[in-house]
């Protein structure tokens, strides 16, 4: 749903998850699975509810290891001095 490399899907409002913080990803997925996140996409709930804690840990570790796509991960150039 979030793209082959976690790059997100803009037109469906699926966020970028590649390179996201491990603890954040784990917390969000756990809350979605356990029904504590009220604004979760029903498709996400259906997919994620079958995973146990160990699987969510592994998924979070993998997703956080991915590189953010495009210019999202590039450092901004310093401002030019006048």
C-alpha cells in the first residue's frame, strides 16, 4: 500500500514510511492492530491485524532501514551570504 520501497502513494494519501523512526512505526502499527488508533484506514487494519508482536518488530526494523525517496532525504543547501 505504501509502495514497493515505502515511498508512499500521494494520490491515496498513503504516507512515506521509508526511513521513518523505528519506535514510531512500531507504535503506530501496534495501535492500529490493537484498535487504539481511531483514524486508521480500514484496509490497513485488515492487513495488519494478523501480525504478532515479533512480526511488527521485524517489519518496523525493515521499514526504518529504507532510504527516503527523492529530495526528502537530501540536506538543504546553506543560504548564500549577501
